C-alpha cells in the first residue's frame, strides 16, 4: 500500500494489483502498452485497453484497518478451544 505524508497524517492511495502479470501481456501489445480486448459479454466488439489498467483489482492484496480477515466460521474454529475456559 502506498502512502504519502500530508501534514501529520498519512493519506493512503489505492493500489491496483495485477492478477495477470503485465509481463505475460506484453507479447500481444500494440503501441502505448495497449491490448485489443474482446469481452465475452460483447462478442465481436474489440476495445483497446492499456495493460496497466486491465487484469487486476484495486487493493486486492492490501490489508486495511477494519476489514474482515476471516469468515465467522473461521473465527469459531480458531477460538473454539478458548470457549471451553
């Protein structure tokens, strides 16, 4: 996660995490790191997409304050032994 100092507070900026590495997409790019993409929901329609903005999810690997890190079932399993006391 990238942060920049702003006064005395840190301001967090969103990070785009690629699920498909850009190195795998590079052999198919045209000018300006652009792929010609056809989405399954619009067959026949080709759209140019920059490899820096495709194949990922914003903050996919980030851990942020307040977010759930396990399901309720996971928590029950983890703390089940402690409930006996």
